């Protein structure tokens, strides 16, 4: 028996999920319905897939169709509300990242899921399907590189032009998606760092906007503090051409370097404390072994580019429903990244180091205040535009009258 799946929100990512389901690229799953509040989007879907029922209301869809599971790919603020409703209706749920905008709401969603332990509920942390990331987690957890002493994460390969932000009014705004590059693109890396290294105890951040007409950040710099004075430096932006994606984790007995699709692991014959204790003169030396991992041959990269890592996560979700696989990204794992997002924004707004997690209620209040500030800025910009337009009309009218006078 196959799992009957509906997709809620068939814009940019939802359309890909629907396509992969409809064309049978997800084994043991079938697309049985789609939903979107945009009628034009639905019309476009109807032309391609005429036999798939379409709905404006997800509540109507769940009422009228025979559905086992849903994939939620709406704008961020809708994620928590729709997830809770689908759980109440006894549907398995896979929700796009982030699971919610605030940790305050995430707690409620997780509690709702805990009330229905028979349901499979997950977050779209698709980068957990990457064998390189899985191997890195295994190496750190097993102690293969010893106690962690430092980490650096550089993510500058998420380039986004102004045209990208112009595609939808909800993009890159606190009112539309709860933030900018941090909550939209960088949230994937925030999940990976807490999945592999655990949650930090504090963060200090600097956020700014470069070269784009948006009200949120597209440039991020953070220092995460872990116990025993271990620091992780994270740098990310979406305005750098042909950027890099490099995650380096240093331990007392080795080092992991993940760069794009490859990973190099260095393991030392002795740990740093041993070398330090034994060295009586000079600078100290240790031999090392090097092992390189490349799980991504070109044909696999082409498949991922076309179908998306998301398809791998959906397969895992479907197999978890069927009892064939362990879930890679359970819903509860969505909380950590949201807590990090909230703490990074809070630190930037305060201009100081803050604990992780921050007070969820206070953050919720501060975010709402930020949204009101944003609305005021946009209103002011709109008025400037309108005044400028009106002045041009007046100026044009004056020239028209002057021409008439001169002609007489």
C-alpha cells in the first residue's frame, strides 16, 4: 500500500515536492491533492496535473480527500498553525523549515505532536540526508577527533539577487517570514551545527544589509560559546558571488574539514594535551593520518540539483510512516534551530551577548515590535514614492500650462 500525500503550498518548493510525488519519484507515495491560496498557482498546476484535486482551503481539502500525510510548504508564519491543525486531524506531517518563526510557538507545536505519538511528524532538514554530514556527526559523537576545541562555519554560496526578493512580498521581512537570510537560508546550517556539535550556551551576533532593497539582513556574523570556552564562528551572506561552504571542526585528536561536497578528516597519533606534556623543546610535533570522503559523484549531484535533497528527506518520511526507517529529522529537532535564530536576532538587536535559548515570551514581544517598526518604515517609503509621483504629475502639469501660454 502507498501513502496518500497532499501538499499545502505549491509555490517555489511546494511545486517541486508535488512534482516529485506526482511523477512517482518518491517510492510508495502518491500525490492525491494540492492546496494553495493563490488561484493563479493552482491554475498552472491544473494544466499539468489535471487529475489531481486542487483546493484554496487546506481545511476543506483535509475534510473532503482521503489523505494519510501532508507536506507543508507555505510561508513561515503559517507553518505552526497548519501543522497543529493537521495533527489534530490525525495526519502525518512533514513541515518545511523553519518549523515556526519563534521558539514560543514551536513549544506548542511539539506539545501537540506529543499528544499523538502514533503520527510521524518531521521537519524538512534535508541536509541531514547528506552522507558527509552524517559521517561528520558520527565522528564527533564517537570521539574520533577527541574533545572539540574550535569550529568555524563559512556559508557564502546562497547568492540571492534583488530579483529573488521581488518574487514575493513576504520574502526578507520580519512581517512576512520572521527575518531574512538567517531564517530563510542559514537556518539549514544552524540545524547542522547543533545536530553535530550540540547547542551552544550563548551567542553574540552582528547582522546587516548589503546591496539589497530589503528590511532584513543578508549578512551574518556570529560567535557561539560552548562549555569550556569553546567557540564556533559562523559567517554567512547571500550577496557574495560564487561563494563557499566550509565547515571546519577541530578536536584535540584531529580535525574535520567539510568543503562543498567533500570532507577531509585528519586524525593525530597523539592528542594535543599529550603532545604539549611531552614537548620539552621546540614547538611540538605529531604525525597524522588523512582520509578523504567524496560521497557525491557527478551524476548524484545532477540528480540532487534536479530533484532536490528534499526528495531524499521525503523518502525517509514516507518510509518512517511505513515503519521501514528511522526518522532523520523528527519535529522536536526543529526547536534547536529556531532557538538559535531567535537568540541571534536578539543579540543583534541588543548589541550584546545573549544566552541560548533566550526568553521565548520576551522574544515574541520584541519581534512584534520589530514588525511594527518595519511597517512604519515601509509606510514612510510608500509615502515618499507617492509624493515623488505626485510632484512629477504637478511638474508635468505646470510644463503643459506653460506650453499652452507660450503657444498663445
